[in-house]
């Protein structure tokens, strides 16, 4: 299975907020594999991929954050012109809507993380595998 | 179940009783309260001028200010040897208002509260968990006495200590819950931590909720969170405490115990009576009070009344749930808004809770309204654009339903301060500039 569990955390845009979350996670020995933050004027959603998502969710829940675990998939970045386009076109040919995507560093290499509608998840990963795109088992 | 047959008697019988009791009350205050005698003399009114219920319009109003001006016992009509109980309001703005009860006042209070408990289906078989605060506040002891009168088993838990209260409710098998609606919701939030099937541990069938204005959405939320019938009780210490009115099983409207309380709805600006069904300020004249009889007490609560018969069989008129207070009505850019109307809009939104705070301010000469709303414990979507849409749809609903331009701000769960007793939902920064 190429399902990767991502934590999404609702955060208000206020001073020290991100630092508070990071302090909490490091004190609890959570190893963070990737961080992505998208924000609007007054709030943002922090997306984290960690070593133990259930434990991390409990920690954040107890600290009063609004948290959700989402299934995403990741593909390895092949460093040549048009590599992202190849992946996206497989999805679009299969009529799959991408809710959001971002890149992460994965050791020496990078990866694209994709979130699609839960109902399209299996269809998307199968289409990509068939097209020869390498799906990562973990980040 | 109906506690007293007067509750379902023909209206003529009730009105006859009201008239004779009103006449007694007027005689009593004229003879015993210098404050009222003086007012009667000023306007040239004599007790004999009250020949029908309509004549009540000739009587002067009483306000909270009058009670404060006679702090503490100035309006009592009996010697302290006959007063068996004192209660008082919280007095967050200045001196508290103090009320007293004779033995017969206590009997009236027990009686009307027994009617409330009976409306909620309470019998001697029931276990009543009473989470209203015991003390000077009338909530705790008022509920206590009513539950005792119907012979139920009372657990006098008082307020606070949520976890402990939940444990007692489970272990004792409480069937009736009596608390403020905001505390009931807070209790449910904590109870839900036990897992999705938390309700299996509880035996609750009905709840009696009051002491704060509550929107339909919040009532539904409480009712759903606990899987119970929602009965709303209304009252205020100046009149008696809880037990002026309560909603039955058949209707959301609250039956007023008219044989003890005469109600009118007036235009708060002019003091004139408004037509039946129209909203205005609730004015109450207690008809049987001994220690502290008041004439036409202006409650400051906004509601409407109807004399339409109710399917439950009671004939006593019904009032709608309090829409707001004459003093917490917000005027935003010339539009009148009650916080309960805003709450109703929030209750229809997706992905947010009913924990909110309304902040009114001025930007230059213009009114500015900001509403902070806590998102649900598990965010409904992790897409910023979709979350922005939730916020925008609430703003659009506020504009189209209430004609107000408000900025909604989504905030983290439990970031707005919680209250154990009454919820403080409004911060009006414009007032401090006056």
C-alpha cells in the first residue's frame, strides 16, 4: 500500500503559534519527516508527515488543536524537465481532481505529495503505477 | 402529566383568579410599601381603580434600578421574622438585587417548580442530577425544592467539577439533568472523550435547562449530545427564581404559570402594550408574593406570547424562548441584532462549534462586528480554500438573514474562554468609549 498518513492541523495566525507546536512535538520526541504550511489571512493549515501519526495526533488533541489524519500519496521526483507534468497528466487523463499538492525533501531526493478525493485514491495510485510512476511507501 | 389542574382550567377561571389576586396585591403594596404608595399618589391612582385585568395598565412599572435603590430590604412588606429565605442576583454591575421569601412564597416556588419537573416527566422514580449552582443564585435551590416536591431523588451536585459530575451521573443513574445549557454542552464535550458510544453509560431521558438565552440550534445540540428531551425553564430572582414558565413535551414555547404571574409584552421604548404575537419586553406582576410583591416588573427580556391552545392540554398562555435582552441588543450600522440570532446562523454552519464570541467595535465612525468561532475538534477539511469557504458562507448568511456585515474569524478549539455559569458571548468595545 502506498498510503501515507498526513496530519493536518488548524492553526490561527498568531505570533509563536508554529513555535509552540514544534516545541510540543520535539519535547515528545516526534520525528518530523515533512512540513508544509498553507495559510490565509487569519488561519493556516499545517501539514505534517511524522514517524507515528497516532501518537502525534493524541499529543496535539490533548493540547487542544483541531487535527485530522488524511491519506495522501507521494511519488519520487525524477530530476528532469517535465517530470511533474508527467505525473499530473496521468491524473488528469483519469479525471482525478487534485485537492492540493506540495513537494518534500526525501533524503537526497525529493517527492511530490498529492491529496485527492478519498473516493479517487485507489484509482489514482493504480493509474500512476500502471504508468510506471514510482509511488513511495513512506517519507 | 400535569401537576395541578389549574394548568389546564378554562381561561375564564384562570383570569378570574388573576383578577382577585391582582386586587389583593395592589391593596397590599399600597398599604405596606411607601415606594408604591408614593407612586400611586403621584399619578392619582387608588387601589379601587383596578376593576379588570386591563386596568393593570394604570399601574406604575418597577425596574431593577428601583430594587437597587431600596437595597437591601427596602421593598419588603413583611417583618424579617416572617422572611425565611434571602436570595440575590450576581450583581456584576453595581449592588446586587436582593429578594426575600416568606414561608408562603416558598410554597408557591415549590409548587411552580413541581409543575416544571412534572412537565419534564419527572416522578418519584426519577433521579435528578442538579448541576445548578447552590447559593445566593436561585437556580440551585429552586430546582432542588421542585424536585423534592415531586418526590424525586435529588443529587445536589452544584456547579463546576465536570469530570466528577459525569462520574456521579453515571454511577447514580441520573434520569433528569438540570443545568445551564452552556454547561450541559461543556459536559457533553468532556463525556465524548470516552468514545463515540459514550451515551451507553448514561440513563438520562430529559433535561431542564435555563438561566441563559439559548438559540434553537444550541438546544438541538444539547438535546442530541445527551439524547434527551429539552425542557426550557424561565424565571428570574426578582419574580421568584426559576419556575415562572417552562416548555412542555408538545411545544418549544413556554407555559407561563399565570395563576401566580401576570405577564404583559410592551414596546420597551414607549411602554405601550404590543399586539399578541409581537415581540417586545416581558413585564411580570407576581400575583401571590408576600415578602416582595412587585408591580409590572420590567424584566428586560425580549419575547412574545400566544394564547393559542397547546396540544399538551394546558391552557396557560405560552411565551417564546427569550430572544434577547433589551440591554444586550446590538445595534450594528443601524440594524438591531440579538446575539441569539447570530447563534442561530452559526448553528447552521458546517465544521464549526457553537463556542463563539461577538466583538463589536468602531472603525472610524463605522460599527465593526467581528465574530470568533471555534472550529470543530477534528477539522472537516484540510484545505485552506475550503475552510475559507466555511467562513465566507457564515458571513454571507449573516448578511442575507440578519442584514449585518460581520467579519468571521475561525479560531482553535477551546481558545475562547469557557464559563461554568452564564456565558459571556459579547464584548462591546464601543461602550467603553462613551
